[in-house]
C-alpha cells in the first residue's frame, strides 16, 4: 500500500482505511483484541460473581468476601487495563504506519517496537483520560452539588423552585460536553505523533494540538461514523443471538427465566466487547492517515518522502562512540553523529540503490597513488 502521498479528502481517507484494514485484517484485529480481552476477563469474573450471589442470597459471609474480592480485582485490573490499552494504541499506530508505507509487520513486532517507550504511551493515555473524561466529570459533579445547594437555599428563601439555576446548570453541562469533544479531537493525533517521531509526552501533546488544527471537523465525522458503525454491528450481532436464545425449548418457563436473563445480559456485553475489538483498528488506521495528511498539508511531507525515496536525503550512518579513556575533544576524525530528522524516525531508510549511487560518486573522486602516477 506504498502509494504517492498527497492531500486527501475525508472520503479518500475512509476508503484507504477500509483497504488497509482489509489487507491486514488479522494483524489489526489481533492488536485490538488484547486490550479487549484484558477488560473482558475481570468483567466476566464480576458478572459470574453476581450471578452466583443471586443463587445464594442467604450466604452473607460469602457475599462480603466476594465484594472485597471484586474491589481488589478492580484495583489490580484497572492499572493493567490502562497499560495494555496504551500499548495497544501505540502498537496500532505503529502497524498502521507500516501498512501505509507498504512494510510488513506482525502483532508481536508491533508490540515489541513500542514496548521500550511504554511509559510515554501510558502517560499520553492517562492525560487523555484526565483531560477528556475526568476533568469534565469532576466539574459536572461539583456543578450538581452546587446546583443542589442553590436550589435548597432558593426554596428556603422563598425565591422559587430554582428553575433558573437548573437552566444555567444545563448550559454548563452542554459546555462541558463540548469541551470534552474538543479536547478529544485536539489529542487525537498524540499517539501517531509520539510513535512516529519518538517524542516525549509533552512534545507529543503539543504536536497533536498543532496538527489537529484545521482538521477537527473531519476527525469528528470519523468518530460519528465509527459510533454509527459500532451501533450497526452491535445490532447485527445481538439480534440474531437473542432470536436464537428465544427459540430454545423451555426458555419461557418460570424456572428458566433467571438463567435466560443472565444469558441475555452476557450476550449483550460479549457482543459489545466483540464490536469494540472490530472497530478499534478503524480509528487507529484513520488517525494515522490524518496524521500524515496534516503533515503533507502543513509541512510538505510528501516532498520529503519523495526526496528520501529518490536518495536525495540519506540519513547519516551511526558513528562509533569515543573510547571512555579519551576525552571526546581528543578523538580525531570522529564527529558526533547527526540526529536523523524527526520525520524519518519511524520511516524506512533510503533505497539501497540510492545509497550505492552516493557511495560510488564519493569513491570516484578518490584516486589511488598508482593512478595518480600514471
């Protein structure tokens, strides 16, 4: 899928997302399945526990132990889920970049590539959670308490029923939702920027804010289309399963009603997790395409890429480090290696033919003593 880079419309990005996903379906699905399974396992454990407590309502000691075990499981599962989700998002960006550039990769290679900088991706993931979800929810909770206090004071003072405060609170809630959406769009390119440019957390956040300017509407449309796709897939998966469940013999009997209800809830949640694993790669691939598209529009990345492929921009080969026994200033003929441009950190090196041409041109200017004497 190594095509010529050019500014793309939203329809072109969506079409290419579908092509890339279809071409490496099992790789992307495997990357997305790992965080889904990390969340599904504790949820299933809690679900089975509550199903068991319904069958043993009089066993108080077992219920208390089960609740404490559920809390302990949550304290262990949440950090694991955050770490796995952050690594999965980074691995998805890495695999999407390789697919866009026409390079092969596997599930293991994608996770192995992002593992050394895992703490960066966890930091970005936590910042996204705090900025998009925790901050608006905290403000909403404080608003609810403040509105309740104002309503009580208004009623005690005989001012009214507090309808004005409720209206102001409604407007503030709309503002918080708008803030969460805006922050989500602004941070949407943080993982691609961090993976491709191998930058730090703060640099990746700033980079995302910079690159997301001018394309937030298109990314918002991507999110809305993704939500619609998730809804359609959920209906397509759940409805046939519910129909099959309702056709089982004896399903309407009173003794089986509780078991049927438990199975229906399990089917709903299982379908939700399956759909999440199927749709997660769509966001990862499309956001990587948006990242490259914005760099093309703002930084002429397509020209840099063509120069790299033509051999006009050849990254400097790594130089051996100076010996510890000698000061760096005394090491002659060994200048410090120049850092490769950030644009090519995750990109492949120039073709071998280009490097051969450069070295051949350099060698042709050096003559041996025998040739000079001749």
